[in-house]
C-alpha cells in the first residue's frame, strides 16, 4: 500500500498492496484452516488511517472529534480497536447503540444519528447519554422532547441534520442523488431546516447546539467539504439571529480511499464498453487518499468556539480487510471468460462493475506475479443476475483455474456489516493476522445458525 506521507509502499497486505510471499502464505494458510470465502483483517491499517487524519490536523492546532461510522464495519474487534485509539462512534439504530454500550464507549463518545428513530432507540440513547443526537425532523424532535421529560433529562444536546444542495458526484447524478437522499434531514434552501430549528428551540428539554450533514460516499474532492463548511457557517449565522447558539459543526463522513475508486452507476450504465474501460482507466490515474491536510486548511474558517466533528467510516476501515474466495468454475464463452467464485455480492453487496479495486490471483501456494493481464467477468454463486463483481476485469497473475484463490482488496467497509445468507450461503469467517499469527475473530455461520431463529414448531 502506498504510504503517501513518505512516498513509498509499505509491507501491509490490504488495500491495493503488492502481496509478498509471506502474505500469500498467510492467505493460503487461513484458507486451508478456515475454508473460503473469508475476510482477512489488519487492525494496523485502521490505526494507520486514523493517524492520517489526526496528523493532518495537528499543525493547525485544531483537533476535530472523530466518530467512527459503526454501520461501516460492526466487528467487535474493530470497535474495540477504534475505542482504544481514542475514536468515538456514530450509531444509526438501537442495535448499534447496544453494541456501542457493550464495547464500552462513554456517552461523550457517541453520536446518535439515523432516519425514523424509534422511541426505543431514543429512550436508550437518553438513558445512556450521548455527545449529540441529530434530529431528523419536527415530529422526531417533539418525541425526543417528551421522552426526555419522561426520563427526567434536562438540556439534551441535539443537532439538526440538513441538506445543503451539494452534489458531489456530478450533474448527471443530481436527480438520482436528490431522489435517494431527500430521505435524510431537512433542506436549508427551501426554509425547511429553519422551521425545524424553530420547533426544536420551542422544546422544553432540547438544546439545539449542532448542525450535521452527510454529503455521500466515497468523496475525493476537498472542495465539496469546503463548500459545505461555508454553507453550514452561513446557516449557523442565520440560526444565531433566531436565538440559537450553534457550537458543533459535523461534516459527516464519505472520505475516499485511493484503493477503492468508483464512478456513478448512472453514468457507468450509459457508457459504451470502450467508454467504461476508459472511465475505469482514468480512475486508476486519479485515485488518491482523501487530502485531510487540505481539509484542515479549509477548517480554519470554523470559529474556535465551535467543535469540528468528522464521521469517518470507509476511510478508516476500507483498506483493513481483504476478501479471499476460491474459484469454483471457469467457463470460456466466445468473447468472454466467466470466473465463478464461492462468494459474491452476498458478501460484498456494494461491489459492482462501476468500481475499481485490486483483484489478484493466487495459485499453487504462491502469488502469481506474471506480467500478463487477461480480462475476465468475475461472478459469485448467488442465483441472481446482479451477482457480478466485475466485467472485463483485470486479474493480476493471468488466467485462474478451478481451485485457485482470488483476493480482492479494500473490502473493510460495508461488507461484514451487510453480508447476507441469500440462497443459504453463509456469511464468511473473519480472521485477523498479526506478526504472522492468525486467529479467528468472527466465526462462519453454520446451517443451524441460519434457521435456528426461524424454525416453526410443528
């Protein structure tokens, strides 16, 4: 993996890494012991990416509060490590909040988010305490106020989730973005957000202290966040005129990592085959980690009496895991060679042909370093036409055969937390490697696990 701070490649095995002989042996050893598919986790990568953010802001004297987006990867071993390196968590539902409590996160380390929050979720949040609860509308604010009264809570710190009319993925995606993200928060430009703020201000137990936005994911443009800072500060000034005292500016998450690049699916679907190849090639040339040093410079515009909050999820964990699957079948059709694996979108539900990530062939207990790159379609076993991980894929190492292993990098985000058991394919085992030693931290589900809670009494 390229260490951008020093301009060299490190020896880690995750993300877009060139795998050495030792790491190839680790992967084969894990596959032989636990079977495939499997996820291999590196906690060192989580810590390294956390340091990239902290180190970028250090020269400015501003230290943003970091809250890991728990939905990105809910493995307890990841949560524990996140807590130990001083990062909080952002939760979006009662089960995530339960997990945060079980993992020992303190109230001031928890941001409560989510659309359509249930009373049970809000009540648990009030009982345990939190840094800030970002409300998602007038009705939710009124329910939270009533619950705060029922639980004898005073001066409950809340934020307001807002939409800023910022579209990070280009004009062609604007309509799609609006359609899907109108679900979250209140729009500033049409006056909705200001009306919600007025209702929150009228609540007896709530204190509006923050503004929160989530712009999408993954975003590589610092300018997108710079624009968000300006619009949030402008809105905070408007709310100040209304008598509110905004002290928290939450920029949300979505920060890109260079080992996973993506173009909008809407744009990808409209391109010709050659256009798709060219678009993906350009992703390779343009891919880079999010520039937190530049963001730190833009964040100087935030007043010193405001706390800056970031909610990195993908950036912290994407490069921390690789996915290893076995080739179960190879079908050579005219004009296309299909490579079938024992895992697919059931384990990597966000992966698709509009993404570009490292895909490598491991064969005969060694990483195949052949210079030749052939093109393939990579598919999983699920009986669904959408279970295609890549069309026209470049598999480093040449043509795979049945029994070879395929390794995919940058799968630490939205994989384990979204894996499913469609067609009865169980979610994979997760193993962690440290100093050449491997241990399981999340066992593979069994057939009995899949149905134990669903059996009907007969």
